[in-house]
């Protein structure tokens, strides 16, 4: 009597070689519902074995097997017989019967579909044994009944049935069992299995499975290669993908375009641009034409890795090959131009691709708007923003923020408000968007406007972030309203947020700015007590704050303390202390800190040298200033306009105009343009040396080079001309100044009135005095004394005393000089 297997769990634990092939494997409901009709009755003649007439028509397993074998050449008859037997009931459907029937059905093309259907029903059921067991039973059946094992159709049908049933683990088990028994899996079915494994994140298992195939010289086809390489891309194993490609090519596999496209993507996502370019160039030799996607991948990689020249070459090759430039290629190239700082070329390329039919997407607009904003071309950025909206493209919050930052650079606040209102209306403004404008307003000191915007933000349902609160604290601190700043700090606590190191540091900077060092250090203690670790920003702010209030030595001591607390100072840290000593006139101490900085292997920067040069110039140590200048050049630091201005000012102070002119010429030689400050220094120096011709030549040079003349320059020129008695020329310059919209200050009025009075132009001096009243500028006592002395000298005593009374009416208190003029006649 043959033993039956009541369930799969038991079967799977027994090696199939030790089993008798009579186990019951499936139930009647697994048979196809559309089976052919059978006669209602069967006779003993239907069976080759002898069955007693009185016995019921329930054949034995041997009889069923023998009958199926008789119908081996007629698979449909075998299937009809099987179904007829099944309908009688009582027949034990065993493994041998099932395997034999499957082998018979798989042997004829007409019944391949029946074999698939039977296997699908069987595999989708719950009573099937382990896949390995079933493969072994099919192998044993083939060997026993003379079926060719090389015809692996039934095994492959079984494999694909497991995949379709989403029994991937069983499918892998079936696959391995087939390999062990020498049954060759069909490549298309293997591809389906590998794809299913990768979709279920069984990537490593898929690679191991392929390695097992390769050990038996089963390598698959191009699609197999593509599946494996895509899996590598998914896992970030780009070199592994290249390895699979190289092995396939080495085996002589005829690779298709898709395989090349995938490996090029892998190479591009790695860093081997030479290989990527070589693969693209070999199109004719390799028998394939790179697609848009392939070119896009390689060009994108070239841009990403900084080889922009190669990206442009490939774009030209793409056009020559009549492959259209798509939006991905256009985006990569536009970004490449922008990163190189050539935004104009990016804009030209944008116009070119749009003209040939490329429809720009949000990504292209995002890149262009970002970079136009960065370089200050906000007009173009705004134009692009409007254009994309007209095309029906919704700007992202990032694009909105880029444009707002551009407006901020150009201080176009009204434009920013209009943009923000539109963004709020369209629902794309975020708390980051509001933070950009809040910071802008607070930096401008427009804290009231910032508070109004804060209320609008909350009214729109946007919750302020800690950054929002920090911006508001910064605004109040800049205005010196520390009580309001601390009120905002309380708001942070009430909102459930926690202040960070930036919050406390801003408050500390505000206290230092007001000279309240004690309160600043109290905030530092509170921060530490709250368990917040001070940042480098905090330490630098303390050192800078102490230097600003004149406590530079204390700042230096603090630096040593902070270093012991693991603070690593930077050049900015030392620059604060050096600059503090320079402002105190302690140039020796500043130089000492510089040497300490160098010993700490912290490289001095342009700001360091500028401070030291400024200090040496103020101390009339021009030889040391020049030594610092030489050190800068030796270290390859580029001298900026500030350094040249400092040296020129130093030589002008020493009345060494030869060296001052020498550095002025050097400034021009290195491609720098003298600014208003530099011209002011030179013009003032020539005025002090009574060389007004040279001063006026510099003024003329400024006008020709369209460098704006400020009030200081006009004051110097007019003062010098008046001292030389060139009243007409001086008044012409004054008229020119007024035409340029420059408003005189008290110093200019003093120069004018003094000069006019000294040359007896008392009437004109009186007009200037009235002009001061019109500009709401109150004359000084010194200025009145000058006018009173002038009229007293001319014998206009009545006007002199009237001016005295006018002084009193304006609340000015005459000094001893006033009475010396009026009472004692001392001029």
C-alpha cells in the first residue's frame, strides 16, 4: 500500500528520493471548470487492468497510470480520461498521476495551455508540497516514463506559476532545484523571476541567483543584463553595473541600445566620464544610436562633474546626429552655464531651445530665476517668473524665495511686497518666505513694518518658526529696543519653542551694542544654565562686543579662556582684537596679536592686513605698513580697494604725494577702479598742500569716469578755492553740487560763510545763512561769530548786533569770542 501525503508541510520535510509516487496532492476543485464532457458511465473496457464486474468503477493508481501511458501520444485523450476518473470520486489523486499528466500535456503544443492551467491551479492552492519536492518528483517521473529531461517545458511552466502566484521564495527554490537536477531554465522566465525579486527589494538574492546561473554557463540575454544593471542602479552600485556590462560584452553577447543606455547611466552616476563619452561615440561601430535619454544622462553627468566643455561637445554631436535637444539636456546645460557664472549664455541658450520647440518646465525656470537673482538681474528674474505663470506653470516656493532674495539684494521692497501678496493669494508662500522679508525689514530697521508682516503671517495661518522669532529679536536689538527684544524672547517660550544659541547670541550682541556688557554676560550665563552649548558665533560675538566697547585687553583674556573650552578661533576672531587695538592706537599690541595668530597657524586674511596697515599708517610707521603690503603680495592675497585706500591715506597724511600717487597708479594697473573714498583722500591732501590744480584735475577725472562726487569732496574743493580767492569758481562748484541733489551740511555752510566773509562777500554770506534756515540747519556760534566779525570789520555795527540778537532768538548762547568782537572790537 502506498503512503499518502496529507499536507505540504510534511512532504517538504522528506527527501523525494525516498518517497513512493502515490501521494494525494490536490483536490477536485483544482481541475479546470471547462473540461470536456465525459460519458456518465464507464465500463471496464476503458481500463487495461482486470476489474471484477461486481466491483465499483474506481480504478487503482496503477490502472490510472497505465491508462495515461496508453494515451501518451494523445494528450487530450489522457486529459479527458483523467477528468472522467476524477468525476467518479474516491480516486486518490497522487503525485505520480499529476506529474505524468503534466509531462504528457507538456509534450504536445496543443495541450501546453492545459499544462499551464493545471499548474497555475495547483500552485495557487494551499496543499502543494515544497517547490524542491515537486521538481524532484517531476524529474523522477520523466526518468521513469521516458520523457526527455532536456524538454524542460513543464519545469519552466512550474517556475512561472510560482512567480504569478507571488510565491517568489518558492520560485527561487524551484529555480535552484532545476539547476541542481540539470534542468535548464528558460531565459525569459528567469528574467521574469529576477524582475519580480528586484521589485520586492530582493536585490542581493537576485544577484546571487544570477551567479549560480553563470556557474553553469547560463548567462541569459540582453534583458537579463538590463534587469541586473537596473538593480545595481537602484542600489547605487554603479561599478557593479559596469562589471556586468563588461562581462556580457566579453562573452560576445550582442548588446542592444537599452543595455548601452543603462550602463551609460551607471557610468554617469559614477565618475568615469571618459568611458561614458566613449560609449556614446561608438554608436556606428556598436550598432546602436544614442537616444535623447542617453545624451541627457551623459551631458548631465559632465555638468555635474565640472566638465562643461565635454557637455557642450556632446550637445553639438547630439544636434549633428539629428537627435532633438530635450528639456533635460537644456536644463543641464543652462545650469552648467549658470554655475560657471555665465548667466547671459544660459539665457541665450534658453531662447534658442524655446525657439526650436522645447517647452520649458519648472526646473529650467527655477535655475534661471535663481541665478538671475543671485547676480542682481532681478528684472530678468521677475520677467521669467511672470512668463512661467503665463504658461500655466505654478512657481514653487523655492522659486518664489529666490526672487525675493534677489529683490532684497537690490533693496526693491515694494516689488517684494507685490510678489509676496501674489504668492500668498496662490497659496505658495511658506514660513521661509515670510522669514526672508522679516529679516530684510529688521536689517533695515523697519521693525514696525516687520511687526505688521508678522501679524499678517499669523492671520494666514502660518506658524512662526524659531528663525522668525530670531529675526524679530535682531530687529529690536538693532534699534536698541532691548525690552521689546526680550518680550519676543518670552514669546518663544510661550509658543512652546526653545531658544537656541543664535537667540541668546543676538540678545548678547544687542546688549554689547548699548554698552551693557553686564547684561550681555548675564544672557551668556542663562544660555549655559539652559544646557545650550555656546557656538563659535557666540564666542566671536563676545570678543567682538568687548572690542567694540573698548575693552580689548579683556577680550584677549576671554579668548584664552574660550580656547581652553575647546573653542577654535578663526581669522575673524583675531581680526576683532587687532582692529580693537588699532582703534585704541595700541599698534604694538595689535602686532603682538598678529604674531600670536601666526604662531597658532591661523592664516591672516585681507582684513587682518588692512587693519594692521591702517594702524601703522595712523602711527606714521609707513615702513611697517609697506612691509605688511609686501607680505600680502608674497602670500598671494589680492589687495582690494580698501588696502590701497589705507596706504594712500597714510602717505597723504605724511604729505608724501609721490608715494600716494604711486599706489594710486598701482591701483589702476591691477584693474581696480578708484572709488569716491580714494578720490576724497587725494583731493583733501592736495587741498591741504594748496595744490588746487591737482585737486581739480582729479575732480574732472571723476566726472569723466562717472564716479559720484560726494559732499566731502565738494567741501574740500570749495574750501580750497575760497582760500585761493577763487570765489566765482567755488560758487559754480556749489551750484553744480546742488544740481546733483547733494544737500549741504553744517561743515559746508561753515566753509562757505568763512570763505565769503574772509573776502568781504558779506551779502552772499547772508544769503547762505538764510539758505541754512530754509534747510532747517541751525548755524553754530562759531559761524555767527564769523559773520559778526565780518560786519564789525566793515563798520556795519547795526547788522552785527542784529546777528547777535538773532543768535539769542535761536537759543544759541554767545561765547567769549562774540563779546570780544562786539565789546572790545577784537577781530
